[in-house]
């Protein structure tokens, strides 16, 4: 469930499996656990091209963190406290649409395994994204994590073009309740897996936010993983 920082898939053949971002989405590269040590796809002996974070997202209650810089906040009206902002009730995501990079993909639920890593989506499915089912659903208040592979050993995968997104681009999530949650991109950033900002990426918020994560950077054939993670920060429109 990951995408490379560049707009096109890695020129060199990816290892056997897709790489993932190293933060809480083992599904892409490597994963971290509830304790911030999870690389979704790393350490499984296969190459991956999906985005997996270096650390895993909190499994249950997460330590509150400040929203990422630049995200909109609702101004108080008539002296009342500022509301949490627009959000939708909890509902399972069904399909992800990112028109700019031609993504039209179904979701699979991802859980944190016994090794403390977020389990990756099937490595042989190039058009599948995963979401951290124990966390916020897309559109619900909080930080929803969506990961996907950037490539496989034979071809580009669902998040191969993720790095082409820029601030202001939009994408949609069709939910099981029939509603479509629309998001706008706030920033697109690349982080070294060895210095991944877990709290910023996974920290809880009082807004409905989403993180799209995939692998990026160079592919290290020794450890069979990418060096970086690409993260798209977005909020509900």
C-alpha cells in the first residue's frame, strides 16, 4: 500500500514484494508497532514497493499530537469554543479514487500483527490499498492511515504515482455507508525511514484527516526495503 516519492515507479526492479512506508504501515515498506517501531513491509525478507512507515500507528488510544502545520482550524463563532470541524460518522472505506493519478482501488483492512507491525496488503495485488482498521476511518474525526504498494517485483502498483500529488489536489473515499468523503491535500513530504516523524504522521487530531503512505527513495537490496517513505497529508473538505 505504498507509493514512491517520485511520480513514476522505481526504475530498478523491486524485490519480491512491494515496499511500504516505515511508519505504521508495514504493508508498504516496513512497519512500526504501537510503540513506534513498525515498518509495514520491512523485515519480511521480500522486496516491497508499498508505502510503509518506520513505526506503526497507535493500536488503540494514541498520545494526542498537534495537527500538522498548515491544516485549517474552525474559528469560534459568537464566543463559542471552536468546533472540532467537519467530520463524518465511522464507516468502513470501500474504494479510493485519486483522479489525478488514475487510482481507482478497493480497500482491505490492515491490523497490527503479533510482531508489532502493521500487516501489509497482499503483495501480489497491484491495485489494492489498505487502511489501519483499528484507527479512524476516512472522514471520521482523527487520523486515518491509508497505505499502498509503490511497485512489485514485476510492475508498478497502486501508489506508483503518489508523488505527483501537490497541495490543493483532491481525492475521494467511497464508504460503506454510501457517503463519499472528499479530501484536499495539505502537503506531500518524504521522510527517511530512520528519522520518521511518527507523532506528526500518526498523532491523533480533532479533525478528520488522512495520511496516504507508500515507499520512496532508493531501494536497498541488502535489507530489501526502500530508504524513505512518502506521506500525503490531507483533510476532509
